C-alpha cells in the first residue's frame, strides 16, 4: 500500500520545521528559472513603448537575440526544476535547507546528462500525448522520478534512469495521481486567495510530498543496476 497519508504528514512536518527557508528557496528557484526568459522580452517591450511614444504602429518582430535568450531561459528553468526537486527531497529526508541545492544539476560535470535527460522527458511525454491525453499523463507519471534519479544516481546512464523510473512507478502511477489530486482542495482555496496561499503553503507542501513519494519508492522499489540494465531495451516500447 502506498502510504499517502504518512508521506503528507512527513511533508507537513518537514515544512513546519523549515518553513521560511523552504518558502524562500522555492521562490528563489522560480525567479531564477524565469529571469532569463523575462530578459528576452525586454527588447520587444522597449520597441513597443518607443512606438507608442512616437505615435507609430508597433509591428512585432522576432530577433535572433531574443529567441536565443528564450531558449537559454527555458533550459535553465529545466535545470532549476531539477534543483528544486532535489532540494525538496533533502529537506523531506531531514537535511538542512541549502540554497546550493538549486544548482546541483550544474555541478560535478553533470550538466549535460541532467539537461539531456530532462529534455528527453519532455519530448517523450509530448510524443505520447499525441496518441491522446491519457497515454501522455500515464507516461508523465512513469517518468516522474527522473529529476531525482538524475542527481541521486550518477552511476546510471540516462537510459538506465528512465528504466529505473519505470520500475519504481510500476503499479504506483494511480497512487501518484491520487497524491497530487489530494491537493486540489488547497489549490481551489488558493485561487480565491489570489495565489498567496499557493506560494506560501500549497506549492511548498506539495513539492515536499512529491519528494516524499520518491523517498518511499526509492526505499521500497529501487533495484540494483544489473536488474535495471536488463530492462533498458523495453523501457520506451511499453
């Protein structure tokens, strides 16, 4: 049985013990993830303002510089997504909150492997979604352990991480869905509070709970490398 209530209880305890560091670091991670994308919009915004001041019609244009900045911003957002996941896992596990966890994907020559793995997660999920929405959702949960595994298991290749995530979530995709669904009441309440509750409670709470799901599946479902290697070939065919 998937211990959803226990995981959520542990997540609440971890949040209570480290409330302001967790909230602050999650906000910082979101800001860092979007800052380059925001910079990319500056040239077009300035051009629009200049046109309005001059009484001219603004004609939107796409510059190579802005496009490159947007791409870089998107890639950095992916890396900070991994950093947030790892940060949440360490806090859930009882470690002290550290800002440096946000940059874990950039360390130890791991940048290319982490970025490549997460890009593939997005590509595979998108391709499965083309078959209809449900297959894409199922695959999203199958790949949901990837942000943690790419950091936690540097001994595994990207393919092996995919295979490990598949094995860990086998039989638990519905449980992971229910775990996320259990936050819907808080999410609805956050809408009525203009998102403030989301920033200061719902997102930190849910992020820690999802990290708790990884912690549980790691302790109960993680196989050795040899077993995973045997299942790599069939990982994307099923």
